[in-house]
């Protein structure tokens, strides 16, 4: 598969941006699908099973769980070196008021964020009662609010100025299907091929959401960095870790390529099949759980 074919696969769709709201597994059938998606092995009696997203009897419990995972995601990002001054933000759609979302306060280091620090904002960027009463990052609202409006199937979005993400973004190209981990982003990665400075208006955020399109979960912002999204914050956060590492690997592959060392691309059919197995939302949720466990074990105050 040639680089031009990869770009075609990641081309920005120009049609309907709306999609059906996402849901987490809530029924026996959904849980069976989750188990199939993550393809684990247990005992012959079916008593040994892998953990899966919980179900909730009320929305308050669901909100608490999701806010705990959002707070932990910031500390995971700090451990990964994704912090840089006041740049970077992760948002989570509120399960009770879906037009509102939770986000980090401006000028609070990722490694120090707790559940009680999370800020609830409305569709106009107003800080609301019920969350921490801190200011938020203006560009963060401009980007995240438009993604949440355009894509009701996405409940979380991550953006940070990671080293490899911003280095690779200067090419304005998608990740190539060169190795298994890159296939998580096969036909699931857009490129916002413009740069107009710091995002200060929702109009710019709207264009980024349009570049993301109706189905992709991730987008490379040329000369800026990367954004990853998901139906859960767990999915979005792991995709960010994975995409930044793919950017690193792509840069290494590009540097090593040359006569006699031409890159060999994974074919479309294999890539398409592998993406369904290795990049599905269930597997991305599961992939984040060890990071969550580590943070809660090392810094249990994150849940306060």
C-alpha cells in the first residue's frame, strides 16, 4: 500500500458529521461482544473472565466512575511526559447533562489533578456549579466543545503537546500502515491540514471537528499536535498514548528508510481486519486499565 493510498484512507469526509450516541456495555449481549472484542482465554467453565466496563443503576454512580477515570488520565499523561506548561486538556461528556462536559482547570499540573479539581462547563464555556470553581483553558473549550457537538458518539477527547505528536504533525500526513500497532489507526485517522495559530475561536474548533469527520477517532493537527477521542475517556487516553508512540515509530522508520531499506506496507485487507481486532473500543478501554491501576495504587488521592 503506497503512502498516497494511506492518505486516501484518511481523507476528510465531507458528509454528515452526526452519529448515534455511544453506549457502554449494559446487557448480557453487550458483555459477550466485549469479551469477543478483547479475545481473552479463561477456564473451560467460563468462571475466569476479563474485567469489563461496569454497568450502573443510576447516573450519579456513572458520573463518579467516569470522573475518577478522567482524573487518573491526567496523571497518566503526566507520567508519559505529555505535560507542557498550561497546554493540554482532556474532556469528558457529562452522563447526566450530555451538552455539558468536564475538563481540567487551567494552570493545574496534570500530576496533581484530583476528581475534586475537575471543572464542569456548559455549551457556551461557562463554568457551572457542581464542579471545581476554577477557570479553564480558552482554546481547550474552542476545540472540545465543537467535537462534542459534532460527534455525540464520542464522549471524551484528549489533546496535549506531546513531543513526537507535534514533531510528526509538521508533515501534515497520517500514520502509515507499517506495523501492527499502527493499524489501530488504519482508516481511523484524519489530518487537519491547516494551521492558523493558537485556537481561539469555536469556528476553528468547528473546522477541526469537521476534519475528524463522522467516524474517525483521531486527528493530526498540522504544525500543532494530535487529538484522540473515544466513547470512554479510557479509550481516548490510550489512543493518545498509542498515537504518540506511532508518531515516534514513523519518524524512526522514515529516518531509516533508503535504497535497499524500502518500507513494506501492510496490505489493505489485512489492515482492515486487524484494525477491527486490535483497535476496537473494547480493547482500547481494556488497554488503559493497567495505567489506571498504577495511578490509583501510587497516588490514591486522585480519587478525592
